[in-house]
C-alpha cells in the first residue's frame, strides 16, 4: 500500500481507538440521559393495589392484593398472548408475600385478615405456574402481613417480618409445615433477607413493624448472633414496602458459593448509592457518576429496590417525577440502568413520556429483558386502584454496552469513517493513475513493522477458540466446582487473561459463560431423553444444586426446566 494510503488508515485507526474515550469522557461529565418507549398493555381484569408482581415460568404474574373499596381479592392473574388470565386462589393474600421455591412452585402466605387492611393471617398456599393451580397447605407459625421470605436450595424458605404484630423468624420445611426458628432484635415490616451461605442468611430493614422509617444498623443472622454493620451507620435503607424476594436483586454465583446482591441505600442528604452485599459483607458499588437525583424536569423519586437482569448483566431502579409524586399527578417514568459488569459500574438514566396512571412500586424484569409495571396509581389509592399495565422497552439484552452515547454521535462517527474510507479509495486510485518517477532513494528493507498488522483482538479470538474447545471437548462445565483458575491451568494461562477474554469476546462473566454450556447440555438431555428426571439432568449438567439449576435455567431460557420439557 502507498505511504499516503497508510497515513489515511492510521487516521482511521486513531479515530476508532478514541471512540471508547469519547464515550467515557461523556460519562465522566454527567450521567447519560436516553429516552425509552413506554407501551400501554392490556389492563388487569381486576384493578389491584398492594399486589405482588413476579415473573413465573416466563409469564408476568400478579398475586393477591385488594381491589375496589379496599376489599381483598383471592385471585392471581398471569400475562400471556397479550392479555391477563385469572386464576382462583385458596385464600386472599392482601399485603401477603410470595417467593418462588427451588421446586418451581410458589409459596404464598400471610396478608390481612379483614377488609381495609386490618389484622394478619396464618394462611399459606402453593401456586404451580405451569398448571396455574393453587392448593392450601398448613398454617404459618406466626400470623403475618407485609412480611418477606427467601428460598433455600433444598426447597425450604426463611420467613421474617410482620405488620402491627410480633415479629420472629420461621422456616417453611418445603412440604406442608412451618416451624419457629428464633426471635429478632428488632421487629420489621418487609425486611431484606439475603443468603450468606447455602443454609444461612441475614435479615435487616428500613421500616419497623408499625410502618416507621428506621435507620438501624443492626443485622440479624439466621445462624448466629446479630451484629452492627458499619456501612449502615452512614447509608440507610429506605423505609419502603418491598414487594419482591431478594432473589430479584441477586448477581452472585451459587456454584461458587458467592451470594451477592445489589441494594439501594440513602444518606442523610437524600443521595442514593448502590450497595453490594457479598456473603454478608457490605460495600458501596463504584459507579462512573453519582446516582442522578434530578434531571431537566426536576427531582426524581426512586422506588428504591434494585431489579437485576442477570442474563444481560444489567440492573435497574425505577422512579418518577418528585413534584408529580407529591401532587398525585401524572409523571414520567425513570429507569436508572446499572451496568454492574464494568468497573466502575456505568450508569444511564432513561426516561419516558408522561404516563398516567403508573406505579413504580410494582415492577418486574420480563423474560425478554424489558420492565413491566402494573396496578396504576402513582400514589397509592387503596379504595380506587387501577389495572393499568406498562411495558418499558429498556432492551438491555439487544443493546450495545455504549447505549448511553447518543445515536447522533454514533451516526456522525460512522459518517466520518465512511468519508475517510472513500478518501482512501480515491487516493489509491489517483496514485495508480499517476506516473511513478524513479529516484535514487534505496528501496526500504522489509521489517516486521512494515508487514501486515494482525487483526485487532486476534489474540483474544484465538484464546476464545481454545476456551470453547476445552469446554466442548473436555466438557469442563460438568464439574459443579469448576473455577476460572481450573480453566486457566488447563490452557496454560492465568485467570485474568481468561476473564478479560470472555468479557471482551462474549460480553459476560466466567460463571455466566459456563452456565450457558450447562443449560445447553441440559436442554439436549431433556430433548433426547424425554423420561429423564429433572434431578438427574441437574447433576449431569454440572449444576451444584437443583435450586441453582432452576434459577439459572429460567434466567437464560425464560422458563422452567419442566415447562421447557413439556413444550
């Protein structure tokens, strides 16, 4: 290639190399702001307030709550084929709680005994999201409302929290029984319950059992004594109703015994930060910019629970206009996107047009990676709830990591590169048509620098090929205790190289990469051996437990193993 052509290519390469710096420089100045689409879906059949919204078997599902005139409704609705379908429950669970068990069934328990949110109940039942049926089971040990629960690997569940009644920890045995475990240091309503090991958990919260916001730094343990958490002395939990299990904030890896969650905390000045809790140890998640508390339309009120899409490596917090919230008027919806796979985590603030009605309290990540909000009414109206349903198109799984950079910026860059490429072609054509004048300058000696440069990222591409060969030919994923160091040793390299390669080539972490092989192998077993038991599929595919198998399989495929098999 001519010297002029090489110079043009050099300029092109320099521009391409500066793209990440341009994006980062924008992020360093302020949080990128992007508009997203809000799609109005079919309304619920029964207007609801205080509902539980989960994604079960790939279907958004609302459970219990109360309807018009503050009357509890003993119904479930699931969204399929563009509309809501009603299922009759065994009991009415107004301000009850629901948690998906490792078996795939859903434990639903507690709630108010009477209309108008009065009293508590002992009632509990199981919901099967595959058959859409409910059955009553034994009663709770302690009658409860506005409580919480966390599922364990063996089908059991830890339960804590209460409303205007005594609080204590109890355990669901995975069959038909509930039994007391221990008392708590402080009565709480809808506390956070986070796993710290396969059979252990911590319990803490930002609201006491009569609804007052508290700033306590006391953390209770399922096994062991309570303790004071230093981070909670400066950063406090919000005093809000948590309508989700902590599983919806989980970013860890059960196969490596890493139990990590993302939480939203608030300081005395009202600034929000994201906390990372790993096996009971608290720390603040580093972010490229502070969490934005305002935008061009004024302040932002966040519903301070973090929703995680593990398949996309993205987390979300949903909010609304602070002024509109106070005036009980229509508002924009805001979504703070948290790319927790980067260090520091990249933040992007998304917003919609003005919506009415909507309520950020009832949000869930759908099977395709968008956000659904149900039950209208930005400010709770217990007597006149709404059945409005919105779908926020965040599309994290389909968007590039640099989404926060404006579209017109990318368009200008593409046009600039195209212009340079056109100039290069013209220059080469011109030089070919121009007579070459011989000079006395000696011919250049060939050297390595003058030879064809390797394709950018070729080393990573080669290493990625070796990684895939090891996973496929040696089936390393079948080892439930597989660690990144094991793969590095097998390939004669180090864990940093493996991690960086997988991140750059596949845009995911090592555990996520391994789990895609495990799920693919599990699908092949289910496809080729129709009579195989789910437990056997779990063991042969390399999952450390049935609970992690169900959770990861559903996260990747959008449905449970049993439902996928039945298809």
